[in-house]
């Protein structure tokens, strides 16, 4: 999966502006796909050159023109090829987990600090995903609802593990005092 596959998927049902595509990356897809703002527009430009999509400039009164992107038949075929290809293994790159793994080198107080920060951040991400699910619930297909539910469950499991970790560290600290 790459940004091209995701962009093609967003255009399967309707034409969108670059801004609307970027909004989907930042809301709907933020749980399970990460792409920078600087990646989306160069990818759209390249995809237009490859005839996977077309771009129409729409004139607006008192505003800059907006570009609306529409998937082509070649783009639809490319996206369907992606959907029917073998599912790639998931990969996790987490600075938080890497630091946590090596936490013995900074001490339990620093690890507890990291866990508390992760707890706050994960709670915010869970709340954002819940809000996104609520916002789009009437438009979502069953597979999309399942995707959002899996994301919420993953955040809830992470929060549970963080809480258990904080309890473990508090118990260790209490034992050291005694």
C-alpha cells in the first residue's frame, strides 16, 4: 500500500479536490495510514502524468481556482489490481515502543513519564477516531465501520496495557520504599 493506492481509493466513488483528499488522510485514514502533506500533491501530479486521474481547474469567484481530481479507467484498474493483490504484512514503527523497550537505561520514573504521555496522546487519538466514526457513520459501508471499530479497539487495548504498565511501575516503586 502506498499513497497512490489510497488516493485512487478515495476517488473511486466521487471526484475530490486535493484539499478534500488531504482532509481524508488527516481524519478518516489517520489511524491506519500516515502520509505527509508534501507527499499528496506530488503524488497527484505524477498520477495525472500516468493518466490514472484527470485534473479539472474550477474557477471560483474571489478565491483561487481549485483543482478537482477524477479517477480514470486506467486508475480504476490500477486500484482494483491493488485490492486483489496479496495483503502486505503490517509493519509497526514506533519511537515510543522502541524507547520503552530500552527504558532500563533511563529509569522507571522516566518510563512512567513516557507512559503517562502516551496515555494522554492515545486517549486523544481514541476520542478523535470516535468523533470521526460518529461524523461519517451514516455514509460508511460495513467494511469501513469494521475498520473504525478495529482502530478503537486497538487504542483501547493500548490504553489498558499502558495502565497495567503504570501499575507495575508504582508497585515496584512501593516495594523499593519498603
